[in-house]
């Protein structure tokens, strides 16, 4: 199954988000864009990234741009790109590959399904290595907390600005947190 959130037809995701949330700043639009792209890259199936999606590409609101001038359809390489977003996408792709997130896993459990937030748990095993992976997608404009009662600690590998196989921090206690308009991924050895 091919998953995508934008394609060459119609507006880019950035343009759609600007049209859907005209009162929001570019900073919030970019947070929504990052959230949507992380949902895509952490989902099962084959993700399709549209050219320029990793650079918040815009076609300036043009819906059907096949007859539009080059300046509408061109990709702007180099200056003005957000290298931290490109690194974030690269980190998500490494996490996806390392933990085989595209595969149909043997263990999947919904932890929360709310109006603007979902959380789920998957297990990964390669040889003797077993890991619990908890993914939280928070689409609300408020922080969201997921109660948990696992023994030990969980390592955060994705937050609102970073995605890395090297843990960003450890979570100890009885809840996991996702910042507003963000994805968080926690990993625990089993």
C-alpha cells in the first residue's frame, strides 16, 4: 500500500495547510507539516514523498499548476531551505528502517484515540533483540500526556524537532509527553 499526503497534482501540503489555517503563522503551519510528514513516515506501507516536501515546498496556492509558469513549479535547491527539517526526515527514515515500521508487525495495540491525538504501541524483534516502540501523534495545540506503567525507562528518539537513533532523553515515571502539533516516539528494550 502506498501512503502519501501530497502528490504532483493539486496544492502542496504547505499550500493546503495555509488555506486551511489562514490565521496561523508560518511557524505553526510548519509544525503541522512536520506532524503530517511524521505520520506518513512512521505508518505501515510504502511512503511517497513529493519532490520538495522536505523543504516545505509551495506552489503559491496554485491548484492545477501544469500550465503555470516555471517559477510556480520549480524546486528551489540551496538557499532558504530548512536543513533541520531535512535532518528530521532523514532521522525518521532511519528509525523506520531500523525498526521495520513499514512491515505488518506481530504486535500492535492502540493506546489512545482522541479527537486530535493518537498513540499506539508496536514491538520489534531482530534475533535476540526485542523492543517496544510507542508512537504519539499529537495534533492539538496543547501538550498531551500518555499515562504508562512500564517497568524501567523509555528512550525518546523523536520529538517535535529531532529524530535520531541516538536517544534524545530518557523517560522515567508514569507518563509520556508529546508537545503540541508534534510526534513523539519512545523505545524500550524488552
